[in-house]
C-alpha cells in the first residue's frame, strides 16, 4: 500500500514490452499459483495471461486462498509443480457461498480456461 492509500502492484521483473493483441510470447515464467492454463501447457500466449493473474489475485484477496492449490495429504505423489499444474488445467474454481454475485461474476470471467474467451 502506498502512502497515498492506493494498492501497488510492483513485481515487474517479468514484464514484456511490445506484447500487443496480435503478439504472442512463449516464455514459461511467473508465480506458479498465478500461471494461466496456456502457460502451463507451454502454448504461445498474449495479454490474457495478465487478466488471469488479476483474477487469481482478486480471488485470493476476497477469500484469503488462491483459487488453485493442492492438499499435500490428499493429492497423488506428483511433484508440487505437477500437482498445481493439474489443478489449474482440470479443476473448476470453488466459489465460496458468501461471495457476492458481482465478485463471482468478475472472478469467473477472469479465470476462464480458454484464452479465446
């Protein structure tokens, strides 16, 4: 939080200049919990991955938990990265019952697994 009272997003180490609507990147990078499905699948991606990350941050801000995580006691013997990748690709977002309709709507729109949507 800045001295002006506004929230700041400050991790721009992985910023890519010149990535417009028609441009695609292929670098697999970022925070595991925030990776969009197209990054997990090693597909070319555009600005949609940033909207996905906003959806992840919004969900975590509203609930205190990331939308995709794994339970070490319940999940298979895959590595941590494999477990999380599987959750991102296969699981639906579990929206808490007390989340408002407006918040649910925006989170679900930001966390669409099909980048064309």
